[in-house]
C-alpha cells in the first residue's frame, strides 16, 4: 500500500504553531514586604546582649574567695563608669581608690578574720615581719585567678544570652567573642591608666575612727611607698589590727617627724563640734588646733559660756575673729587657758609652727553686707601682708597665716607658704598666682542652727593638715566630712600636696582680689 506523503508545513503553519494561546486575564497579586531591621539597630541589639550577658556572668560566677594573710576576702570585677578600686571592710566602712579609669571596678570584700591563722600570728609574733610579703603574694594570686575566672564568666554569660535571644549558635558565638574583646579592651585601658599612687589619696566612708589606722600616716606612706600591691597589702594588714581590737579601735600612731594641725572654722554655736574636735585631737594626736573664725553666731556676752570647753580639748587653740565674733568674744577667749588669739598681724610660734593672724574687720551677726565690705577686707589683708614682711625681715618668717574671709587671705599671696580661711561653709584648696597655698575650711558646726533652713542639713567639715617638722611645709591633708543634723555618715579623703611650693616668693605687686560673697 502506497504511503501517503506527510504534509510539508508551510510558513503560515509554523507561525501559528509557535503562537501561544491567549491567557485569561488575572487580577494583580499583592506582595507583602516584611520590614528588615536596619544594620545599626541589629548592632545595638547585639551590643545590648553582649553587655547584659557579660554583666550577668560576672554577677553569678565572676568572683573569687581568696585568703589574704589572716583574713578571708572576696575579689570581684563589677561594671562601672568610673573604674577604680573599692575595699569593703565590714562593719567599719569602705575604702575607695582612683586606681584606674575603665568600665570595670575591682571590689575587694574583707569577709572575716580567720581565727586559726590569727591565733598563729598571736602565738608566733615573729611571723609579723613576713606578713606583708605573704599578703602581697596572696593578692597577686587572687588577682590572676580573678582575671581568668572573669574571662570565663563574661564569655559564658554573653554566649548563653546570645543563644537564648537569637537561637543561632553562630550569633551566640559572636556575642561571646565580642564580650571577650570588650573585657580585653577594658583590661588594656585599666593597665594604661593604672595609677599606683592612688593608694596615697584614698577616700574612706563609714566609721570615722577606723580611717587613720587603715593606711597609716602621711609621712610613712610617702617614704615607704613602693608599688600598689604592697600598699594594698599594708591596707589589709592594718585592717587585721582593727578586727583584733575588742573594746576600742587601735590608736593612730603618727610619725614623730610630722606636725598635725586640725583646721576648724564656722562652728556657729554648735555644741556637738566640741566633742568631734576632742575626738579628732585624741585620735590623730593633733599638735595644734586652728580656728579661722565665726565660732559664735551673734557675738553677745550671753554666748561666752559656749567657749569654755576649748580649755579641755587637749591641744593649743589658735583663733582669729570672724564676722560673727565680737570684740567681747575675743576678750573672753584671751582669758581662757591654752587659747592663742591672733589679731592685727600678731605672730606666735606654737607646736613648732609660726602663725600670724588678722581678725575680720567687720562684725555682721545679722548677715548683712555693709557698704565698703570688699575694700575693708582688702585693707585687712594688706595689713596682714605688711606684718608678714616684718616677720621675714626680722628673721622669724611665718609658716601659716590666718584670716576669716578668703578676700582678705588672698592679699598675702607670695608672703607666706600657706594661708587658712573659712567663711564660705565649704572647703577649697588652691595655689595662688605667687605660690601661696590657700586652704578654705568648711563649717565645722554644719552651719549651726542654719543647718535646718535648707532641704538637706549642711555637713560638718574639718581637716587634718600634716606638716614636715624640719621644713615646716605642708605634706598632705585629710578632708573629714560628717553627715549633718540627723545623719550618721562619715567620709575621709586624703590628698597630697604634690604641687606644694618649697616656699613662697615675695610678689612684686599684690594679686588681684577675688570678689567677695554674701555674708554667711
């Protein structure tokens, strides 16, 4: 049977084959766009997870219990904006050191005194000679252990929180790595800003009577300072003595080459001031007390009996008149034993130091500001400067000048190494243009009855000034601040006279006076 030949496709057929059948028209599809987090928000979220996780890790496991000499301590790293080191000596208080600037702070908690190791020291007192080296080794070992444990705590905490938040192992590991990097950067910053001399200027808070014994006296610290760890060992060693005390805390043992001056001012009839001053005289073995005025409030004869406790304070009392002290007050004080009233540039040598003082030219118990007040202060200061020149010419140079108002005190710039003042009810320390150091004391009476006028009571402020007995120059000072009326806080801050001039040089012209403030 003959085959029928296949039809040869023509060009129109090929075109028709390639044409697609027309589609039915469909409604346009709506596509929902899920907003993606921006890169910076993701980064902030990751940083928040890292910081929170690292903090939780340090909080849970980032501490070590270390036996330091005869004491059991706990060392901890804590997040902090200011850094530094805090030594908690319960129940006595706390000691703060500006040891470094970093986002981490070293906390050392003195937990308790180990009875076995303490008894061993009592039974074998010869071991005390090696106690400092032992404490140094313990502190170094504890610091290394704390660093390793903190690394583990930070990485573990950040990784665990990252896994809980992101549920992705890769993200969690990234968080752990960033936490380790952050800790390493913090450690590097702390190392770069490490200040071993911070132990020379500690700040205490807590029981006032414990403060001097914790670090020893200014002279021995300056001469015996070696490295930070050894001084930290000294702190812990001396704390042992505090815990060993039963009925009373140990007395402060000052260096015999140091003269200690207690500077008080603006007592304003606060009877509690006398007990505080007497306690400080005994505790610090004060050689002389300097009062820069405003001991009274109205300067009347009826108030004179308030001054009688001065005779029993246990140290010579050097006094200059303030604007709340009358000549009646001054005459009464001149008749009290152990009191040295200075006025009109008069100079006296007391406890190895030569003082000169000028009473305030104004008497304003009503707190008024009389016309010409600034000029009268400048005139009084100029008279004091003239007296200082005379003492210098006579071969009996003055070590410390005293005036009540800073405006008068500034007039002796260049004529004396140190001038003390009050009046402002807050403390200041500055070195003036021609080298004289000006120390302004706060109110040792907490502003007296005026303490209840404001929202918060004014603190009671005073200071201990340490002088070298040979050079009669200021070495250091402790600022002491007690809580005001109804408060029981105590704070002591030590400062070194790092820029203290060897001696003030006479100025060619008097420095320009600073403006005076309203009469407190």
